[in-house]
C-alpha cells in the first residue's frame, strides 16, 4: 500500500525541515483521483418533479487568478450542505460563476499591457483548475460569467426595465478627479493622504452627470421586510437597518427660506445657527454678502480637494456666510455657516445647529466660535436638588423642557415635540416628515471593464434607451489603456458615434459603464435559467427555485451587495418578472431565505519580538511547530493569528495543502476548527487528526463482514447491540439536526468521531446486522463532508453498486434512543447521597427501587433498617427522594 506524506508545518509554503512527517497507510491522493475520475463519467441525475427543490448558493468569486483559504472554506460549507440535501431527497441547484467585471482587470491592462478580457479568461481557467482539486460538486452547466455579452445583455435589459419603470435616472454627483491624469478615480485608487495612486496629484472632488437607481423608492419595504428574515444573523439585519436609517421627525422652514429636518422638534428653541452643504444653492456670489463671499467660496473651492474635505470633516471646520436666518419660534437672528459634514443630496442640504443637545453641534460651535452663550432648552427629568446643569458637555437625551422653551416649559420631550409640531403646522412653518439615511444607488462608473449603460444621447430626442432587440451593447475590444484622460470607451469615437433609434439622426452612446454590484445583484436569478436567449430567466423556472434557500458568503457583503440584491429582487417581482405564492418564505421579493455568513480565515503569523517586523517563512525554523525559532537569533518569535496577506507572509496556498495532506482531511479540518460564522485560525499541524480518523473509518469499513440480513427488532437485540444501536441513532438525530438547521459542522464531526469510537470499542459481533448498520450509517453521514473517502469506504460496506452520495440519508428511530436502564439519583431527606443503575421497567416502582437501594453498600449506610415515611419520584424515576 502506498503512503501519503503530509508536511505539517505552520504554513504549507514554509521552507522548513521535514522532521515532522506523518506516514499513514492511506494514499489520499490516489483515492481522490480514482473517485474524481468515476464522478466525471456519471451523468447528473435529471430533475425529478416529484421531489422538492433546494437552492444552495455560495457567493461567486472575482476571478483574481488564485484561490485562497476563504474560498475553500465557503465552498466546502456549501458543498457539504448541498450533498446532504441531495441525500435527503431534494433536487439541488448548486451553481458557480464569476463576478468578472471590475477595476483590477483594467489596472492589469494599464500596468502589464494585457487586455482585461484576456486577463479575466486566463484567471477563470486557473481558478477552475484549482477548484477541480477540491472535490466540490458544482453544476458547471449553469455557469455564468458577468463579462460575457450573453450575460450582460440581460444586465442591460434589467437596466432598461428599471428605466421604463422610473427607477433609473440621471443627476449630478461628486466623483474623485485626478487633475494631472484628467481621469476619474475609484475610492480605492485614492491613498490615505488624498493622492492619486498613479500620478500622486492631490485628488479633487468634481461633479459629473451620472446614473442612479431609485433604491429610496423601496426604502420602507427594504426596512420593514428585514423582520421577515428570520434566518439571517441578527447583526447583519441590524447593519441593514442602520444603513437604511429611518428617522421620524419634522421639517421646519426658516425665513431665508431654508428647510431643515430634525428628529428632535423639542429642541427648536435651542437652534443657535444653521449649516448648509457646500453645494447648497444659496452658496454663490449672488446670494452671499460681498465682504464674506470670497472667503466662503475659497473655503468651498478648497473642499474640492479630497484631502481638504477629509481634514475639514475631522476638525469640524466651517465658514460663516455672513447670512442670517430667523428662528421661527424665538424670532432671533441666527448665523448661517457652510461645512462639509452637511451633504447636499441627503435631506434638505441644511441642518440646524443645537449645540446644547448634540455632540457634533457642540464641537462645531466651539471650533468655529459661533457663540459662548449655549442655550440648554432641555434638562434631565431627574436631577440633584440645588445643583446647576452641567454645561461643559451637551445633554443629548430626552428630558423636561426648560424656561428657555417659552410656553412649552415643563413639558416632557415627547409631549413638547408633538405640541411644537402641531403649532408649527398652524403657523405654516413646519410639517411632520420621515427621512431615510439610505441614498439612491450611484451606478455610473467612468471605466471600461463593465457593462455599458444602454442609453443613447441625441441632440434632438435627448435621452433615448437602446431598443431591447439591439442588446447587448457590446464592449469594443480594440481600445487603448493609458490610465489618463477619459475612459477608453469615451475615446473610442467609432463606438461612441451612432444613430438615434428614434429620429435616426447622429447621436452618441453613453460612455459610463455599470457598477459591478449591478451584475451581482441578480446573478442568482440567472442561474435558474442560464441559457435563456429570450429573457433574463423564464418566470416559471425562476419562481420554482427562488428564493435561494441558503446563501453563504462573507460578512463583508452584509450591506451593499445584499441590499442591492434585495432591491433588484423586489423591483423585478413588482415588474412581474417572476412570482411568489403566499406561502413563500421570506416572501415579498426577498431573495435569500437563510443567510450563512462565514468568518474569515486567519493565518499563523510570526513577528520579531524586538521590532514587531513580520517574518518571512524562510526566517523561521518551524520544524517543531510547538517551539518555532528565529533562525538568525535563536529567539522565539511572537505568534499571532491575523488576516492572511502577502505583507504578513502568512498566506496559505490551498492547492499545496490539499496536495500534501489530501482534500478530504483538509475539508474536515476546515469544518472542524471553528463554527462557520467564527474566525478560523488556520494551523495545518492538526490536519493529521482528520487523516487518522479517516484512516480509522476506512479500516473499520475494510474489516467488516457484509451482512444483508434485516435488522432484528430492538427487543430481540443483545444488550451490546442495543447500546450500539442507540448510539447510532442518537448520532443520526444530532447530526441531522446540525446539518439541517444549526450548520455546526464541528459538532457533526465530533459526533461522528464519537460514533466511530463506539463502533470500535463495541463488543457487539462484527458480523451482526446492528454492527453493519452502524458502520453504514457512519459512512453515509460522513459523505457530504468527505466524499472521496466515503466512496472508498462504501465500496466495502455498500449493499449496492451506487455511489454513497446516491444513498438515502439515514433516518433515526425514536424507540432506539430509549435506554433499558436508567441512572437513578437517590436522595435522603432532600440531600443527594448516591446514584445507582436500575431497569427502566422499574423506574416508576418506588418499592422495588427502595429494595434495590437498601441492598447496596451505600444504601445500607444511609437507609439501614430505618422506616421510610414517604417516597417522592421525579424525572420519570431518575430522581428518588426517601423521607425518613
């Protein structure tokens, strides 16, 4: 028999000695190769209309060209779940594809002279090759690639559907502008100092006309339907609620006229200044007093540099406009400022400054020396007698209105807010309103490598949507990449120039492309019908499979990707693209029923104890994993587990790990080390535990005598058989619960290890049908997590030639869980004195239990010949209290 050498060092790539090598009598690589070959020759089972559907989906990756351990973790989890569901008797959809548009491909074109399409295609091929080594059962017949015109044709179609529904529109918005290269930059292309990643120029903020999706139209549905998401992590739901940010309050009109929103109408008497956004229509030379105009406009101009904007926001810096407004309640003139923390496209573009009752307003007031006489118009409901209010910090809670609030003095905040708003409505200066923090989705990107926005600009007809029959608007491939000036699309004149579909006159194409979040906000729908040439998906096919039953991915996508997917899903449901029944859960167009957010994978990281410098693998002698040493100094390095990155030299190449240690041991190690939602600290020294366990199960399978006889009735089993049968069915019950509901795969593996130990130590005959049933059940339950080794074991224990993955999942028998004997706790006068084992048949027979108790040595000491006045039985005979 061949042996697998598994190098188990702190990192698979570490260049350390091979002193720590484990030899196991199992050639995992040969077994995996054998079963991969057999699986490839098996045709996928056709969909059985009599079976229920189950849609398992892991978030599709960006094709960077290299799998990392985070990928391996998420795909191992999704593969385990989908294999389990197949064995339970479901038609399972488990597709894979590529989120293939985006900035890295365009950067590669600029830096390396390779076209984004070629770079992306090569990376996809490399990652598919890597994935093929993981024994992941993806349905590749459903594969989608977002940069393929066959896919983005339908992304453009959905854009047009939203445009026709009034949910896509154009307006001006701020972008990052490189004044040297004369180009738009993504946020990630601006360094922490506010400089361009390429030219080093200070980045400016510039307004351009851009496309938006009207997500705010669905703000209330997106918010209230979070309550439908019973199977989402609470923290993700809270993140979504906070992002949508609903606030109920009032809008007041000051006499300028300036409108402001506040969630605290009770503080209106404390308004001591107003602040406008830099882009507010009042902020121009015509409206500003001449003695202030230059200073204000210079301040606003300075904010166009991203670095200056960030610094001003951080320092609470503002500028006085020379303008005043009248507080509609106090009739006092209050100054008007401009500051960058007020955003023009949020609310009214103006806020009221209440320094006594808002921390930011308090700090702004002090920094800009607005006033020294801060008005506290609300005070605590309960305060020490004869102690003045602390005016060194703002009081931000609700309370009782002070005498500065005029006729509302003495009212509680909630009562006063209602009264003030009621009076403001009578005066015509206020109204109740609801505001959301949520903004509309800016989807324009001044980039090449994205789906072109299907719009034509005509001098006569203005904005004209591309006719659907003319889709896709394909990206031209023969373009130049310089990283300077307009995007390659905008410079491609023969592509930009076109005919207007309406008047047939000369026109120009929209040169912006779509945010890649648009591609990923509907891909899970395309998987239901990926080859449809007439529609994005057939309504009936999509309706039969949606929503996704379980969606697995990183918590870093908890806000934008999930929110945008929810928006698109709801919008398309409203458009009639698919339908849902009243019984559909979660319902109302929610795209994902269960959300499983897996934690990150952290790598073992070495640092110099004196300088905290990250150490390279070749700088550390890790031949003894428990006691690594720095080669140059002999010192012990600092060891931490941190997010894997090149700069920390703690990355792990998954292909190296599975080549050296085997796919199934690696999969089990990933599932066992931590629950899915928690951080996994990768340390491959413990993979040997999984290897040994798999070798043990294989040995059990090889040593068994096949027994196809029917299982005896429980009452006819021997005591040893009953105990093994009980342990088997206890495990089936627990494993099924964890696989179906809690996804605690670490507990599943622990339970299976216990069962294998129970089988090994059982004194039941190895040719017994009960023993055979236990081993069969063990191998079946192991199969979703370790498919290749389970297939190998099934060759020895299977009763048919079908794959173990085609077997029905074992079901547990409730009667098997009942024990013949119970442990009975004996109390004397309410105090526990000893325990003893009694037959279950005697569990309600107090006199028999008393006899047995008196017969024991401990019972003699506590009971002797004393008269028992009363016997109390509890917990079905598991607790007996003798009162003497």
